[in-house]
C-alpha cells in the first residue's frame, strides 16, 4: 500500500502488454524504439502504470545508421572492433554491434529519441553504456584517440600505458555521449512544458571490471542531466567465479553483496534515485528452475543487506519468467514456471515496496570495512603477455581461456577475507572522496591498493589524508610490482609509484610495516600482492584486525551477516550454522509459513517478517493490495496480480473470521489468516467479516 509516485518498484519489458506479465508495480519501462513503441506505452499506461522508456545507449537496432539509410553514409567503422578487425557484436546477433559513441552516432541517438518526449513518459533509461576492453581498433576510435590525446593512436594491447589510455578514452567517449543526449533532450522537453527524468541502468563497477568492460561509473555523478541509475546486479553477473582460500567457485551471494555495495556510490550523497535490480531468471537459457530460484534469492537477500537503498527493479523481461519454459532438475523436458515458484517471486516483488524502513538494526555492530575501488581498475584488465579471454555471462567461466584474469583476484583478495569474518564490508568508489565530503563517514577502516588501479588525481590522497587525520584508519596493500605504475601520469617522474605520494600526503613512512599514528587516525602499509590473499586470507586478516583494534574497534568474527529493517529480518549464514528463534513469517516460503525455531546451515538465507515487531493486520501478499479499509467488523481490499498466478495473502486476526469471500484458512494458534485465489491484474475484491 504505497504511493506510485515514489516509484519504489518497476520492471522493464519489450513485449506488448499481456495480463500474464502485469506485475502491478509502480512503473514499467517500455523497452526499445520501433513502430510499436507508442502503442505499447499507451497500453501499459491504460493498465495504471507510470511509464518510462528504456533503450540501449551502446547497442541496439540501429541498422539504419550502420548501413547508410540514415544519412547516406555507412558507419560500420563506428562499430567497436577487436584486434582481429572484427566488430564486437551484442549477444548472439549478427548485425547489432557495440558502437563507438562518436559525435555522429550521438546525434543519431538524439534524433531517434526526440519523438519520445511527445509520448509523455515520465523517465528515459539509457542502459548499459559499454565499451569492451578488447576493443579500440576501429578507424573511428583511432580518430578519437588523435583528437583526445593529440598524438597518433597506439594499439591498446601493445603496452600497459596504451591500454590504460585506451580505457580513459573509452570512458570519456561514453560520458560525452550520455551528457549530450540527456542535456539536449531535457532542454527540449522543458521547452515543451514537460519534465522528463533521465536514468542510466548500468552494471556495477565491480562487474564491469571483472568482465573487462569500460563504462562511465563515477563519471555519471558529474553529468547534470542524469537523475539516477539502476544497479544491474543479477545472477548472471554475481555467479562469475572468484577465488577464496585457494578454491575457485561461484559465490553468488557474496559477489552480489559486494556488487550492490559499490553500486550505491552511483548516487550516494546526492538526491538522485537508485534502484537495485533483481532478475528471477538470467540470460543463460539452460539453467533449471531450481537454479534460477536459488540464485535469485541469493541476490535478493544480498541487496536487502544494504538498507540505504529501498527502490527496486523487480524483474527484467517478465515474459521470459512467466511465459517461457525452462528445465527442471532431473529432467530433460522444459516446462513453464512452477506455480509455487511464481508465488514465491511475487511475494518478494510485492514486499519490496515496504523496505523504506527508518528503523535499521545490525546483528553485529563491528567495524565498517571499506574496500577502495576506482574506475581506473577498468583500464587495467590486461597484462603484457597475458590472455584476456572474453566473458559476458553466457560462457562456461570455469573452462574459459584466460579465466585467471576473469577472477579479478587483486580485488577479491582484499574483500572476501573480512567478509567471511562476518564484518560489514562495503566497496567504496575511490573517486567519490574528491567531491563527496561524507564519502567515508560510514567507514571505520579503508583498505586500498594501487596494484590493480591508480588514483586519477593527487587530490584523492589529500582527501584520504584529511579523513585519516580526523580518525579514520587506512590499510595500504601493495608490493609495487604492477607494470601500470610506469605509465605516464601525474606521479611519474617525481615518485616511484603513486603510493609514495599517498605516504607523503599522510606524513607516513611507507617503508615501515607497523601501525603509524596520523593525527587521530592510523595507517599501515603491507608490502604484499593483494591476489595472494585469495589463497592465504589470514595474511590479510592479521594486519587488518590489528589496525582495527588500534583504532579502538572490536574485531569479533561471526558467521551471521544480518540486519533488521523495521519488521524485516534479513540474514545469511557465511559458514557453520546459526539458529534463529522468535515468531516470524517466512517471506521466502510460497506458503508464508510461521517460523519459531530454525537451524540454518552454511549458505542458508532468510527473509523473515517479525510478528512481534508490531500489531499490523496485513502482513504479506503475492499481490498488490489496494483500497484497503479496516473497521471493527470488516476488512475490505482488492488484490491485484498477474493473470493466473496463485496468490497468497497473510493477515493477523485475533479470532477466526465469520466469513471470507475467497478460499481461506485460519490458524487459531498463530492467529494468522491465509487467503488463496488466482491472480488477475484488474484485482480480486476481498471482504473479511469478523
């Protein structure tokens, strides 16, 4: 029961309106530009939605531009191109390349999007501004290199410096294009008396770095016409394998937790909106329903452990969730979504509207550990003589050539050890310390390394020095072996590495390995390669724990990572076992069962509603509850849901009702009334007489 104007939940869909995919969220993002766009927008609006438009900014059905129908000139030289001279194509397509965002292509996008203003959409989403690290060989990119650097193009995989500069240019071109498109269209909308908001759905900085893709990321904060973002984190990104304690494995929950964490810095400290994405399926079509559900719940719970965000894109492509068959475990036959799975998804989607809870309580009030991650990590995803490989979530990552590079062990070596100790680990966008005064206010200890990234400006170090002097604790990890230390940048010629300037800014001795007091804070330098901690995590935990304790914090390992957001308890067991006692409604159970005592094993997840938190009557539902009215004798409301889905609703009543207009069951012990009925988007009227 929330106001749709807040746009707490939404989904994206390219298919025409259908009752089976009408999720009854606050808004819908109609996907794609074609002859049916206006009709699709109108039909979703008739169904009661606030309507946005979404389209790709780096790829799409732009063949008219490529083949010359747009302006009489072919533009295939503006396709992102690999070293073998072949264009890099999107997915399994044969004629949809990723584009170099030249001025010409940008103006084409402006012209293509201009008619949308007249359709009255509330928002425009320009998704996935992406430039592959393996690209940079097209003639258009060579021209942009000459214009930007004022020197001849260099093959991006010839030297570390050439690769780093290639990444800088790719980010610049993407940011320039987004700035132009959003600014021109916003001005034109205002001239017509319309207010249109522009958003950028984007993968996390962590995922783009791991998958070897360049994107604007922190640069989005500098674009005045961008109103927010969608953090595109889902099973496909988070199941990418990494290494911990010497073992290569998918760690979907842990990776998702870190991805959602860094994504918050897309808007942190601003008034811009951020939605967390969940995907009940994923792009890989050959998993099982059981696999999709388990990994969906891992990403769902991971996102809920970040209480600073309470808006969600509940699904991309509902048509592929509710109308497409997939495998079942133990069977080679494909089938449509199991009824209980559909109900489970919808309970989550509808409860997400209630996550804007001011009362936040952590189960473990330990030190808050930040892991610094810079945009420049995207520019360093190649090593001389190394194999880059290619991965976009559709390949077998465990068999991929060059998979060691994919593991991104320099980052995970710093992030996973404290996370598995149960600490509140949050990746921090390094660039944000420059222009966001409170960027590190929620961090007690910051872990930083320049062995896989670099500071773009010395002002980063001045900001870090100020934070440490005010009481922060900084752990720097690095042995100086990264070949990217030798690139031309602001520190070269004056310092051996940028870490030397960091030490100078702090007034610290980088050659010491003990804890050094700096003002009211502390710093420690550890001369190790971060990736080494993926095989020996204790070698990081020891100096990190000692630094934390020197700062006056208690380092208490725990296997239970949990937070309570209002009545909702969200938790995950990292290893070992944990017991939950109390009186709860299980929101991951399609039957909304009651939990009094539950023993959880390693990897187990919970999302529970604490029944002792308040005395609310309406507790949870797989449908959207509207027109809710409660008197001493009756409760009436309408429950909206996709057509045909089995809907369950749980309410609390002190005594059994006299009558209910749908199938129901009352438990006199728990005082819970469960209602069951098939879903319909127009709503099922329900009256409870008591």
